[in-house]
């Protein structure tokens, strides 16, 4: 049995065990991650969810741009809840769910893995098939077609022998046991995050300036990794991190803030090996990898956690992997990264840190809102954490029920609202307004390389989700139209290849239209 197979077996044993799901963070899914709107309903301490009390959950998933959640139980059932404007919950409609709800069309499958993007969800069955639902404008569902922009019910992905999956904002990666095609990607290729050596850019017919990106709806194997067996993968908003069976790390996609770990900020359209994790410092078989909006992380030799990119809102960006000394000596079993916050399960502790606004760190009503350094979640101290997942403004933790007595009974239970009480079509009606506003902002923005590229995508992002309305520091690339003139841009976002021309063209645009500048 190879090291990878042993690892997979060990993971399977841990997952089958299952535990109690705890949730903390925002529950107002229609306003979460958006600048405007009331901010109430935050669960600032780890809280049990009424529909899942006593249910043995073995896997949880969300994403750094996701405002929805996925949970899988030991019976293979799939529960989803949260924002649903693009059908990303898989219930055949666009009605928001406040309570975890079983995806009825997946009942006939045994679901063992799941991942979620900005507005889509992908699941993997025990027999190696994959299904997806939600927004499909860029082909991120991998169904081979973009004819239906929204798939509110599960559709089959064109992949086989799937082991696991990971979602970026608008793209998807699958790991397969097919020899020579161990990693496949589909969706938006704008920053090279699909790893095929191109961003599929083209000029739209109605404009010589506006650029678009050809969707890739059919999962395609990454040719340059055909000779490697990829065993782990994680996706940020627009970048990908992967590990092969030899413990080498590869990154590609959007390079701002140093999130790729190559000591520079240029985009990578092909997988590039991270030079620090070679020779005597390759990743062990039980390594953990994670990707946030603007950063990446992994555990290397001795379980030491390394991070790189924009780690926190203040201070310098880490342009290459550096050890996070605060967690030296901890036995880290699981980790996930949200928009700008992190959760770790280690030893008999649960640790969180980062920038938070909705109680997603779980420190409680009397605790601090954010933390620049890793800090224990006191109420979970002594509990064995099986799994964690971080999303936009929320976090999920699975804790082992063994050896904790009645401590779970001391935690709050959140009932949520029934689906009938929640608005369904209203958010859809607001989308064109968000699109229009975003388009105006895009026309006024200035910046360097890829400015025209990112402007053209800004409307797509507004259509897909208003998560792009997040603050500049929190989501470096989700709202490029407001960020291109900022920190990442000024630090050399582009090579000398295209910088001047794109910037000049886009900067001239606002003046040409004669729009007054709003300060």
C-alpha cells in the first residue's frame, strides 16, 4: 500500500466516525459579505444547529467566497444551507435556507466529499462520480455545457474515478485516480487558475476594449502535471495549490500579495513548483493544505505550519512560505482558511485567528472580535476536532462526541427560520442593480496590468454574487475593479509585458466618457 493510499485509508476511518457540527459566524445570508445591510443574527460562540443535533457529521465544506455551507453525514446524506440566489444549495429553487436541509436529489448517492465556490457546489460519490449545482456561467460545474447559466438541481460532472474536489470562486478542480490525468479543472480561466497555460482571453464583438474569457465547461486534465500523481488540492478565490505524491507543492493562478509563494506577484498560467518544499522539506503524506482568498498554507516536516500571501490586514505580505512559529509543536490535524480568518484543529484544542466581523472566530460574546495571533477557542478546549471549514464570515467545526460528557448540552442551539419564512425571489431582482453599480465603478477604476481583464470580469462577479463588495483588504481579487490601484497593483502585479498598454487604455476610459470623478 502506497503512502497516499494509507493516508486515504486513515482519512476514511476518521470521516466515518463522524461527530457533532458546531457553527459560528453570520447567519444573515443575504447580507453576509456585502457592505450594505443590517448585521444581526451573528452566532459569536460555537453553536449547535437544531436539524443536525445528534446527527453524525463526517465532512463539512464552505469556501473563502462562499456564503453557503455543505455538511455530509456518515450515511452519505448531503445537507446544504445559506445563500441560494444561483441555486447553489441544489434544492431545485433559489430559496434561501436558514436551516441545514437534505438535498433530496442526492439521496440515492453516498456522498463522501464536497466543496463550494462563490455560487456553486460540487460533491463526490463513493463510487468516484461527481455532481454539481449552482451558477454555471463560466462552466464551473464541469457538465460540458454553459447552456443553462443556473443549475438548481444536481447535474453530472464529466469526470470519472474522482477522489476529491476543490472549488475556487468560479472554477473547480477534481482529483482523479486515472493515470496521467490525476488533476482536472473547469470554469473561469481568467488568471490562469485552471493551469492550462492560457487565460482564454478575447475581445468582445461590441467593444475593442472590453475583454472576456472563454468558459471551459468540460473538465480538462492539466497536461504539465500528467507525469505526477496529485494527491491534495486547495483553491483560493482565483488560485490553486496542489501537492504530488512526492510531497512537492505547486501553485498557479492569480499572483497578487505573493499568494503563490514564488517571491513575486505575477500570475502563473501553468503549475509552478514552490522551491521551498523540495529535497529535505517535502510535505509528508499526512500534510494539510489550505488556500484562503489571498493566501496559502500547508504543514511540512514535523507538522510545522507554513503560510504565504496576505496573512493579515496590516503588515507586510509574505512573498514566500514562512513558518508560523505560534503553532510550532502543535499536532495539526485539520485546517481551513476563510476570507481572512483561519481555523485549526490540533491536539485537543480548536484554534482560530484572523480578521473577523461576524463572530466567525468563535471567541464568544465577551471575547475579542479579531485576533492577529492564533488563539484557542476556550469553549471547545479539551474537545477532539475532527474537521473544520471556513466560509465568508462563518466557520464550522466537527467535534468528537466521545470523552466530553455533557459539554455539548452546555452549548446554544440555533433553530433558524423555516424556508417559507425567508424571501426567495427578492435577491434575484436586486442583481441587475448590483451589476449596474459595479459596472460604473469598474469604468472609473485605474490600475496596471490586467486592468481591462479584471474590469470585464467585474460585471460577471456582480452577477454571480455581491461578495465582491467586500472590503479591499479582505478579498484582494474578488473585487478587482476597486482594488487594482491598491497594494497588490503597486507592488508589481504585472510583468513588463503588458502593463503600460492595458493600464493606459483603461485609464483613458473614464475621461473619454466625461464622467466626473467621485471622491
